[in-house]
């Protein structure tokens, strides 16, 4: 019965769009792409492994077949960049009259060796007891200035975990020295030596140039990396985390949407189709990608993540994170009148999803950048497990969601609708 009802539902929902390019977004093609991306051959698409390189090559080949242009008229669909992974070899010196205690400092730097004293010219910043420690650290990490950060001892528990030593850093990262102290040290002299490793990464990006509004961008994105191979949460002897829903599903949607809009060939705004790397290890792919744009030129971002299972409302529905922060969700829903499909506000506000996915970097800059998902974040049984395989997905419903995104975005793509901007003064 399930196999009979679902195709009928899909047909009825979009029957008024029969015999036109929307049919390119078919269950057959959705399943084909999803099956390849989530296959064992991709080895879970972990960052810095041959599996993710295979996935990137597959996505690039599909973009080529679709007929997308390359980013900035380059010679590849791969948007290549590198992160720096430092490993601390030695830290020595004094803070006041006491020798350096590694539990009381945190060094963030991409330099092989450096020294910090009162005369080094570092800007001094205080993270007070009442401050939100994580938010303050994020602001400081984005600074271009070498900074001495004095952290109130009230934050001692989280201080040891964030920012972590040995994490990946951007090549432009300034020197940051965090000292856990409730007052300015009378003197300090700290020298560090590190091993530096360059870690290559690549987003996959294709472009469909706009006609009358080529300098206005609409982005469709998802992340193509996952967790790779692990013996944790295995299913029997299966140690491959295929990431069928997280986020081969979103990446599949991006590729299907690219094909659909290329066939229509009537987009007034430039469309960017992006598959991000390194989401699972810190969102580095989306962050790098976002920095390539002037935010005011990005009219909307549709980030698509985990749409392979039913939402809490059942089929023909999805939710939009940060729904209340712009009118983008309302615009999309208006374009779906009569289809039976509904976009809901995020039902999991306590999980702060608007700031946790690849839309966040541009959203913080005011772009109406939202994530579309169906994942039941309070009860998704296969999330970050080896059991996240294609057999657990509802391919008919997933295809209906991709079609809904295509149809709902028509006004934005055509340049006839422009969502309101995110009020950056309210962002956390």
C-alpha cells in the first residue's frame, strides 16, 4: 500500500505542473544521486579522506553534465582552500612571578614560533564573568588583530574545551593568547613553538548566471561531508557512516535543483549551487565560501540539510530554521498555495539550529539565509550513526520536498521577490 500511495500523493500534489521542467526532479533521479553519494564506495565522505574526494569528483561531474559554469570562470568546479592545523610542541615562560601553567592559557596561532610580552603590541580584551564566553570567543577569533584575551576564572570549565588547542585555523588567523585570570597580570612572557600542517579542502560550486540581475545572488547549498568510518554506533559489522540523510540528501537536492533551473533557463538572478566540505568538523567549507561574497548582493540562501525522513508533521512538509527572522518563509509558502505542501517554523528552537548549520555565516551578516530540514532533532533514530543509509529514507517524500523548494523559490529566482534581511542586532 505504501508504494502505491506515495507516487499518487506526489502526482496529486504537483499535478498542475505536469509536462514541464519540474518533472526533471523525479524519484528515479533523486534516488540515483542519493544512492551514489551514500554508497560504501564513498567510505562515509570524511574530510581529508579518499572517500570525500570521490564524492567531490562525482558532484563536479554532475555539475558539468548539467551545464553549470565554474565559479569566477575558473578551470574547476572545486573551490579549493586550505586550513592550518597547528600542534603545540613547547610553551614556556612566566605569568607574573609564576611559571606558565598550561591549564591557565590557550594559544591560537598559525605561526611556527612566536613570543608574547607586555611590549608585543597586542590588543587586550576582557571576557568578564557575566559575558557569554562562546560568543565572545567567536568574535575574537574573527579579529585580524593579535589579541591578549583575559578570561575571568568563572569560565574555567569551558575554557579547557573552547577554543581547542590543535583545531583547524584559517591561514589568515591572527595570534590569540587566552589567559585565565580575573585581573591583568603584572607581567608576562610566553614563547611557543608549533608544528604546522596545511590541510587542503574543497567545496564544489557551480553557477547559473542571471540575466537582468546578474550581480544579485541566490544560493542553494548542502554539505557533502560526513563522518567516515568508525567503530562507534556500528550496525552489526557495518562501520561505514554513509550519511544518507546527513547530508547526502541535501546535496542531492542541490544537484537536482541545478538541473531544474538550468532547464528553465529563465533566472534573472545568478544562482549558485554549492556542496560544502568540512561541516561536520567545524563548518569550514561554508565559512570560506561565504567570505567570497559581498553580503548585500546575496538575496537569499536555501541551505538544505537532512530532508530524507518525514518531518514531525508527516509527508509534504518541512521546517525552516530562523523562520521568524525574515519574511522568506512566508514568501515561499505563498508560492506553494494549492500544492498541499507546508513550510513550518523550526519546532526545535531550544537547539539553536539557525546558528548551527551552514547558513549561519551569511545570516550573521544580514542575509536571509535559512536551512530547510525535516529532521526530527528530538527523535531521529539514525542521526550520526552507521544506520543512516538510503534504505531508511522516504525517496518519494524527499522528491516532493525538492520540488517544493524549486516551486517556492520561483519569485526570488526571478527577481520579483526579495526577502527581508536578518536584523543583525538580534543575533547571538
